[in-house]
C-alpha cells in the first residue's frame, strides 16, 4: 500500500493488488495513509499454494479490472 500511495502522491497512477483476505486491512491502511480511495483489486485467497497456471489465471481474471483502475 505504501508504494501505491507514494506513486499516487507523485501523480503516477497505481493499483494495489492483493488477495481477498486483505480487503479490510487495505481499506484501513489506505485511509490511515490519507488515500482512502486508492485503486485496489483483490484476487481469490489463498495464493501461496497455487500453481503457476492458477496464478496466471488469477492475473488474467484481474487484468481488465486493474487496467480500468489505471485508465479510469
């Protein structure tokens, strides 16, 4: 979250991507950093035991949402 907030504060669009387990934490942290509406996309959880193919599928599924967050 700190990296995305840093980018946004410099006028560089960024998107925070994490697994769904971290929705509440991401909302709280972005608010505490002064950027409550920072762009964020969540993937299914957990990710640590996913195969490479499963991770690619997660990335493919999130791609359009990430792109929309960046370009508006």
